C-alpha cells in the first residue's frame, strides 16, 4: 500500500493526515498575515513565520505597508527567496514576467477581453488551469500596489481542504476527478486560428516525484467540458457546493503593500469599483515552481 494520504486505498494514512490538517487550518484570515520589515531581504524569523502558515494552509499573506507599494521588486525578490524563479511569461504579462492586473483603460484592448483586466467578479479557480500538464502553475504571488475604491476582495481556500471535503463526501468523486480526461478546456481561437490548443487533464493530481497534491479547476460554465459519466458530473456538482458553503473559506482584502504567496490555492475575486485615487492594481506572478523554504541552521 502506498504511504501517500492521497492514495484512496490508504484510509488510515489519509485519516491521520486529514485530522492533522483540519486541526491546524486557520479559521481567520488574520492567522495568515506576517508583517515583513523588507520583503526583498527576509530575516530567518520572517521566513519561519511564512513557512509555518504555508505548512498549515498552502498560503500566507505578507504586509509591508511602510514601503512603496508599487515597487515590483518587492514580490519578485520575495518569491525568489522562497524558491519561486520560473515565471510563466504569458503574452499579457509585463516584460519582467509579472502581470499588472488592472482594468484595461481603452475600449477594444486585448487585455479588456479577459475578465481579470475588468471590474467583474472572478469565480473559483486555480491559476493556469488551461495550461498543458508539463507547464503546471505550482506557485503564485499576488501583490497589491493599490486597492479599489470598494470591492475586489479575494476568497481563498487551500486545495487540500477542498480535496478533504470532497473525499469525505464520496471517495469515488476523487477518483473521478483524478481521471486524465476529467476536465477539458477547448481550444481558444483567434484571427490566426488556434491561439491555445485543447487541453485535457485531471482536477486533482499527485506529483510523482515529491508526492504533493495539485489542482487545476475553474468554476466557469462556458469554454469548459467535463467528462460526461455520472460520477464525474456528480463530483463536479459536489465540488461546486463545497466552494459555495465551506466553513474553511477565508476572505482577504489586500491593502497597498500586502500580498499573497501560495501553492496555487483556489481563489476568487469579487467585483469592484475604482476612483481616480483608488485604481486597483495588483502584480501577479505565476510560477512553474512550488514554494520551497530554505533550510536554516539549527
């Protein structure tokens, strides 16, 4: 029998891991917050504080309000100290690989065709769910340079908690969502024909080398095809119900100088409104790396 708690045959190992995970999981977003003197130069104590939160919830929120919030070196150098180097340079990203997430100013712009670059809410998802499996997004950072006049909060849920709640409901749902063709993102077309090819894959997967759990998911109902068998369809509905009602969901309002670091957890964004003084701007980094905290001398 596998020793992995994510092996459906390993019920005792799963129960021990599950109970420890739920006991440690934060019940308030305040438990995730770590104040940093300078994100570009972390102290051992700050690294330890971030690591302990990520061990509990696969995410942490940092706060450095005394520094210039619009300085893009803050999230980039912070990430590098925690093992995040391989940025996904998607075609809407800035030249440095980070993406400036703010409403597109001009009508008809390419960015304005994508919901993150509007004022609209974004439903539950993990980043890069449409990527090929050899380009999985494992780590993500989200740094607030300026918050909105109102709205723009992020709901957050560790994907391991979603796994637990779904497995507790019915282990067959987990098996269904681990199928290699459970979720298919159709090809995206542009004027030059295929801008992104069709991509199928599982929702939940276990890394073969290191044994950690990954998740690719979107709650969107358009431009997505779920496998048509009854158990997969039931699993998709059960997961949506969990994301609507889970007691473990944490909601964060990132103020200037605050940011999220995570192992690509589930998240949303509420709709928001801007003013000339409060035009929402966040810097997002998507990484092919998972958070990797440095070994510190004992």
